[in-house]
C-alpha cells in the first residue's frame, strides 16, 4: 500500500509540475486556464480522497469513478490546450527547422 501511495504522489507531483511550468510559458489567459485546471484537479482529487476509505472496506462508492474521470479529463484537456498553444506559436517547428534539438 505504501508503494502505491508513493507512486500516486509522484505522478500527481509531476502533473502539477507540468501544469506549473506550462502556465508560465504562454500569456495571462493560459496561466489563468492552468490555475483553473489546478483548482478543479484539487477539488475532484479531494472528493476522490474522501471516498477512498470506503473502497478499502468494500462499501459502495458510486461517485468515485466520476470524480476520477473528471480529473483525468481535465488534465488531458490541459495537455491538448498546451499542444495547441505550441502548435500555434510554431516554437517547436522553428527550432527543428533551424537545426536545434528538441
């Protein structure tokens, strides 16, 4: 059980780190979107955390699947938005065209 908790903490930490770095890369609107994403992730992560003890005791947790799906959807949508921002700016394409490594 402890290894699972450590793996979860590491994955969540990397996810928030990625959003944090991404938030600084593109203007104010993307930063606000990133902050809103973090708030939603923390809110629904908290709801998942509150229901977790019921899983251990085999009690019904009808909403936990929804909370988890909202979390992964918010993160994946953030990744799509980041990719869109990178594509629109052409940053990665220009660097490759100039012979840089990325």
